[in-house]
C-alpha cells in the first residue's frame, strides 16, 4: 500500500505545438474517458482536467455531466464511477492550491516529458517516494507536443521519458498515462 496521495493533471496550457510555440490545446473526448478509467484503476486520488478556455471548460462540463448525471451514467455505471474522480481547474496554480487546501500538505509536482532535464527522476526513485513517504504528488501530463519549459521549470521533478534515447517518441497522452501509472503505482515487477 502506498503512503502518498497521488493526483494527476491533464494540462492544456502552456503546451508546445510542432514549431515549439506555446499554445493552448483543445480537449479530446477520448482523453477524458481513457485517462479517467486508468486513474480509477490505479486508485489515483483525483484526475484534474486543466484548461483556461471558458468554451472548452463548458464542453468538458457537458461531457462530465452526461457521464456523471445523465443517461451515460445510467447506461454505463463503470464509466460514471471513473468520471467521478475527474475535476476541472483553470490553471496549474489553481490545481496545486486546491490539493494543498484539501490535504493540508505541500504538493510535490512532477512533470512528464519526452526529453531529459537536469532534475529528471527515475521511475524507481519516484515509485519509492510514493510508496514509502507521506507526501502529496501531482503528476502533470501534457497534450500537443508537450509541456512548455516555463511550466516544467516550476516542477519539483521531471520524470524520465518512457523510452529514453528512442528514435520515435510521440505516444498519445492516453498511452503515456497508462504506462506511467502502471510503472509508478502498479506492482513492483520491474527495476528501472
């Protein structure tokens, strides 16, 4: 059993596009479904959808409402259960503040990226912290072409890439979340 609380956030700003310009990305319906199911499977404390746009927030609320309160939740109670851990925030600071206010703990932030940074941490090291220390972790996942460096630099840690040194490194965020949550919160069957 792990000692730490673990939250995840799907970030939509500040993200990079193909030209490495900072942008705001759009919501993808499949991300909400697949990531919420994965988060629920691995007993994540909450899954935050972080988006600054009022129009995109309205779309997110409509999707969440359909699965939490509407016909979708009646038709598929398992999906409703997964959607019930989803929460909506405007930005990184609001997300951290919510967690700190609710838990009374300082949040340790962890960015995920396909690049290696000076304060990159291994899966084994972070997994040991999560299971053995009484902390509160927020793991950030990026959309588009990844989290902008301005946000990465605000984080306490950056997790090593899933496959460092590979020639192709552009997984969907849904796939990356599944792999990363399994490595960090799943069985202790590997050593990295």
